[in-house]
C-alpha cells in the first residue's frame, strides 16, 4: 500500500484545470475526490479528456467527470493480490484504500512509470533539419539536434522520452549539417537503426513529411520538433488519438499567463473599467502532433509548408483534428535563454 498525500486528492470545489494540473504531476493519472475528508469518487485523466470533448470549459467543476462508484479496497478487509488482479484486468492504475468511515488511508497501484509499456509499431518523425539560428553561434559548428544537454544531445532527450513508452521506430528529417547527425548516430548503438529523409531545400515544419515512404492511409505517426522537450506519458497521448479516431491530434499545453499591469477596457474612446493584473489561460501548441498518413497526401511534391497550414488544409478537406491537453513540464529550447533555463531546471532535478 502506498501512503496517501495531497498529490492524489482533490475536492469538489476544484476545477477541471486544477485536476489536470494535479494529474500531470502525480504520474498515476488518477485523483481521489474527497469532501470533508470523506472519499466520494475518482477522477482520471481519461475522465477529464472525455468531458473536454463536449461543450465544457476548463474552469468547470471537476465533479462533472467524477466516477462516484469506483472500485475501492476496505482497510483490513482486502487481499492485495485479488485487488491488483482486478485492476490489471480492468486497466485501472490506482485504487483507494478506505476505512469503515470512508476516509482514505492509502492507495494501491499497479502502475510502474516508464516500465512495461508495449512496443509500438508507430513511427516517430523528428524534424531535425532546421538551421537553429536562434542558437547561433553554437549552431555554426553543430546542428541544433546535437547541441549537448547534460550528458546527451537534445534529440536524444526527445527520443529517450518516446523510447521509454514503447516507441522504437525513429525517422529524422535532415537538411542543415545532416551528415554530422548521421555520423553521430552511426556510432550510437541504441539508435543506430534510425531512418532518415533528406530535404534538398528547406520544406518547413510539415513539407518533409512528403519524403516518408508511403504508409497505409490509416496508419498514424508522431511528429516532433527538435526545439521542444516535454515530460509526458506518450502512451496516453497516442491512445487518446487512436481511441477518438482523429486524423490529427495536436499536443496542447495549458499555459497560465498573468498580465502585470492594469488593463483598460474602453469603447469609442470612453473609459469603461480597469481590470487590475488579470490572468488568462491559453492552450498553446507544443510542436508535437499525431497524424494519420493520409494527411500527408494533402502535401504536394517539394512543397514548403508548416504544420499549422497543413492542419488548416486537413480541416478544409473534412478531416478531424483533436487536441490532447496537458499541463506537464514543457521546455522550448530554441533560443539561448530558454536553453539555459531548461538546463538549470534539469540540474535541480538531478538529470
């Protein structure tokens, strides 16, 4: 039994946004809903994402998606092996252990982070051909994917995050200093079987997808930029895409932005009111996508196109586009200041 902590608890007055942030931090994908210290239900990441597919706001109450009749274990009256067997059968990650007054005294989990994920046939396509001009002058010598980040390169950090969730097939799109990248990975036993496509001219963040050998139209692949590192369960991201049968799924990050000034509202030059230091929530694009290969057919040969334009083109052609929302740690390391901040963050974590 695992001791209970605030990381696993939420109350009815919390919002879906609050729940999503907690779930992304606790690694189990589950929260226990309590009221006056009494257990009243569970909330999972799947519950939240299903309700967000409807006309729901992130500011709505977490009770909208709570399961009021979950499996529980009663303290001193359960057999651990029986509970775990049922959890595995029903694919439940965590179950609360409650006493006779329904107070939570602990939890049982079958989930081991980063372990036992099935190997996936899906391809991870990493756009690694950019000039990396925002990291100049380093990129005058090295291509951006090979810039050191701790004891690894940036692109290895990205691939390692996919690897631990069962993704083993990687294709890199190359242009700038592509031969240096190839030479580096020829000597890397873990990733020595990487495939490559090579742009003759820069094709944008989406155009190089056309260089991939033809796949089954319904087969999905993950697309990633070399600018971003994210602490995400990619197994959940991929399952969400498949379960909802989207043609494209965008990985969106919940970003809270506070304006440090009073914001004036006016109409036709006349003052209405002032909102002092307001804050807003946005879902921003992380540069990670999953798409069915039939989307690639919308790209012309040698066409330069960026992913946002390709997504709009897919929508115009009647394809479905979904958003997987996370509040996980995300780092845009495309320029020096963000690179330095990310390195400092990883040092504090001992990574």
